[in-house]
């Protein structure tokens, strides 16, 4: 085995090596002498006792500073996580209140009715800015990943309900009602259901039926599931920080017109299409 000779390397490589060694020698000349002088002076003038005292004091002071900084960081983290947990609980209560109002004022009076697709009231839109911060609530995942996942599932369910309410309102105000008004039909008028559907149009009627059934079913389910998610999240937060206070609320017990809990779906379609000639509708 033969080793390469310096002449075998490119000129630029040899130049870089020479410059590097030169700079190293210069640095060694300027810093080695002062360093040796310092250690020689320290050995001659500083006794063991004199040196140990400052070293111990410096070490103790640095340890205390580090411990205090670590305590402050932990305290700030805990305060931040407790605040994030309460914000998440408050967001769930806001979602519950929004959906409960729709359930009480809009869904309950028309659950199971044949004319719900036409007469389901158009109310104010649901708030669209309710959401959870994944980063700030991620500490829950370390303790209970399922509760963490359910939290964001509730957010998606709430957004779906928001979309359906918004879309139902748009179809009713921009398509169905203008056509009825153009046909001379006014509030309180009684007309056969088939006549109403013919005026509104099959496509619009079908979309209204789908969104009406979806609103009733999803809001009933969401009111129940949000309550369950709140209970699970609060229990998880209390297991992490048992001595801290967290938001609590008691949901309103809701019953449907047939006596079942509000979270029980009514079964989907209203059955309007099965009673064609004898069913009449009234605009309310």
C-alpha cells in the first residue's frame, strides 16, 4: 500500500493546508504564552482554601438560579395549560349554547312534521369562530389521547351543523320563498303539498328536505355528544391538575315531542312524499 505524496495533491489544496497551519501557529504564539503566565501566577498566589470558597459559592449560586428558572418555567407551563383547558371547556359550552338555542327554537317545534322542509324557521346563523387550538391543548393528549381526539371531532361536527343551517337559510331565502311569492302564495295560505313542491321545484325541495333532516338529526346528536365531551375533558383536566379549578356547567335536559331524549334521531325522512294527494301545507 502506497501513501500519496504531497505533490500528488492539487495546488489549491496544498495552499489551503499551508495557510491553515500558519494561522494555527500564529494563534498558538499569541494565546499560549498568556495562558501559561496566568496559570503560573494562579498557582503561586492562590491557596487551596482561597480557591475552593469562590468555586463552591459560584456553583451553589448557579444551581439556585437554575432551580428557580426551572420552577418558573414549570409554573408558567402549568398556568398556561390550566388556562388552555378552561378555554377549551368554555368553547364547548358556547357550542352547546348555540346548538341548544337552535334545537329549542327551531328543531323541537318541527321534529317529525311533514311540512318541516318548508316551514323550518330561518334563524340567526351559528357562530363560525368557535374552534380549539391544537398546540395549546395538546398536553391533554399525553394523558388521554381519546379525549383529545373527541374534542376535535366535536369541532368538526359543530362546523357541519353550522354549514347545514347556513345552507338551509340560503336555499329558503334565495330560491324557495321567492318562487312562492312570485306564484302569489302568502303566509297563512293553505295549498296542497304537491302544489307547493311543484312551485318550489323538485331540486330545491329535495335539498331542503336533506338539509332539514340533517339539521334535526345532527343538532340532536351534537347537543348530547358535546355534553359528553365536556364531561370527559373536565375529568381529564382534573386528573392532571386535581387542585386547580375548571369551568363546569349543567346541561339542560331536553325531551322531544314523543318523550325521547333530544339526542335520539327521529328516523330521517318526514314521509311527505308518501302522502301525495291529501297532504296540505301551510306557510308559517
